[in-house]
C-alpha cells in the first residue's frame, strides 16, 4: 500500500494504492 486510500487489510485494496 502506498497509503493514499487504505482498506480493512493490506490484502484488500480499495480503488487506489497498489498492493
């Protein structure tokens, strides 16, 4: 995650932020 948009876990990404 780059930290722009965080989700519940690092495994689950939202729209932005590359895994």
